[in-house]
C-alpha cells in the first residue's frame, strides 16, 4: 500500500517504487512517448514496468525498453501474461490442460506455471486463458468459445478495448475477449489491470511500501491502482482525456494528473487534484465557470483548471447529478480551456 500523506518533494522522492504502464505511457508501438525516455533517465529510484500487453515475455519487453534508451531488466517487468498464469496456477491443479488464446509468450508463461498449453477444445482443457495476439483469428476463438461453453474456467490477461500505437488506437485484447463473451454469455476473470492482482504482485516483487502507479488509462491503470490502494498519476499521453476524468466515478479517480512523465521530477503537490493557486471555480446550475486571471501560463499550468475543478465535478457525479458545462470566466481561463479542452459530452 502507498503512503498517501502529503508530499512536498518530487514523486521520485515521495515514493519508493513507480509502477509504470508501457503502451501509451512510455511508448506507442515502436516509438517512445515524447519526454518519457528523458524522464526515466533521471529516475534513480525503484521502478516496475507493469503492462497489460500479454504478447511479449519480460525479457523481450526489457530488451525493447533498452532499445529505446530506457534502463530495464526482466525482473523489473510485470506482464499480464505472468499475472494470468499465476492466477491459473492458483485455481487449477498442476499439469492441467489450458487452452491458450494468445501469443507464444502467454503459452510459455502457462508452461512455466506448471500447466500444459493446448489448442483445441477436444483436448479437455480445464481452463481457457486469453491474451493479446495480433494473429488471433476466428478458428482459435471458436475453440475457446467451445471450451468456455463447456464449463472451462476463463481467464483474460486484460480487457483493454484499444491498444495505443504510433498509428493511433488499435483493437486491444478486450475487443477480442468481447467475441468470446458474445458467443458464450460468460465473463472472464481478469488478471491484469484493473484487477488489483497485477499491481500487488509488482509491489511485492519490488519490496516496496510506498508505490505510485503511472498510466494513461482510467479504466485500467488508474482503476487498478485504486483497487490496490495505490496512489496514481494520470498522464495525458495515451487514451484517457480530461473530459473522461471529470466524469469518472470513485473507482477511476487519480490523485495526480500531468501532461507527461516529466512531472515525476517536479513537486508531487503541483500535480495533485485540488484547489490551485490563481484558480477559482464557481458552479451555477449546470454550468461550472473557471477563473484563472492570476495563474501562470504553460502546459502544466493549463492543467490547473482541471485539477481545481475535479473535486467539484466529482461531488456532483457522486450525488447522481449531471456533469456541468465548463466555461471560461476570463481570458486566461479561455486560453487554458483551449489548450486543455473540457470536451464534456452532454
């Protein structure tokens, strides 16, 4: 669990391990997220790379990171394939047949967990494990659906509907899980984020007591941190938007928000959700007006309207009220809203 007290130092001083998401946070496909490599190069403390992508084993992930200039060892990588295999090993007897819907990396983790990967429903699998594989097609999904309908335990490495890439958002494992869900009417047990399991395993491996999760998705990275009782920093380099964060329920709310990972080397208090110097928030019916005439300019300062407004908006959400329309009360607020638009869906 994290120490959730107030911190005046930087994130790397306040927490003893960073649980870093990869897709959309450190890289997008084959390209590093701007500023991520530089931010991590200045980080001397503990870190774990916690990824929902089950298509690569830890050594491959570490090698990819090193190729981008990020220092990483296999021991610092926790994949959802590892989490799924560990969950299966706790649920079924050693030596059990498991139908694998995923990449060779997932099958290898299943083998390392003392189980036997199979490919067909007529091989009597006691469980089905599903992880991202860009080559997963109808025939294998059909085998998985047959096994699940026959009563096999169904574990998904993750249910991310999209996968950030250098080309944009692509279908993720959750989109493929939806095929089996639709065909069977069943729901899988999820091993990766937003399950607390993978986060807790990463903290335990790091031997940490004060963990900070860093990610770009509310529904996985932030929700997983909240489930595990871990503080979370949401960065705007991948999937989730300010509008989504303002609409978020309690299970999806970060403690901090920042433009990117360069914030790790600034005072944590500067990124915290809550009132910010120079900003005031006033709500009148279904309209929330933000004023920032006395606030500084800049990418991180522009986010201060979101930090200031979030608590007020969340209180309305918790009461079952609609998300208010956000409007600017002065020229500085209009500039910040133009740079970080509310984009609230009415």
